[in-house]
C-alpha cells in the first residue's frame, strides 16, 4: 500500500464514504427499476396498456397532390 502520510485516515475514509454513496445510489436505482417494472406489470395485468405499445393512429396523413384551393 502506498504511503499516504499523516492524512491516511482521512483519505481512506473519503474513499470509503464515496464507495458507500455510489453503492447506495446503484442499489436505489436497481430497486426503483424493479418497483417500476412490477407496477407496469400490474397495470398491464389489469388491462391498462401503454400508449407507446400501440401504433399511432393519429399520425399525419399524406397530403393529396390534387388541385390546390386558393
């Protein structure tokens, strides 16, 4: 291990706190993803579908190339 000098305890503690914070964030992100997937599965089980799962029937229709009105 490299010599960290008189501030070794502070440096090690800072790395430890940083690691713990990043690990906690990753944990909460994964847990939130699982929760959202469960909620989505429950909604789909009840028959509520996502709008993005259906083709868009309101899409703009192509304009005809007939006479233009003035």
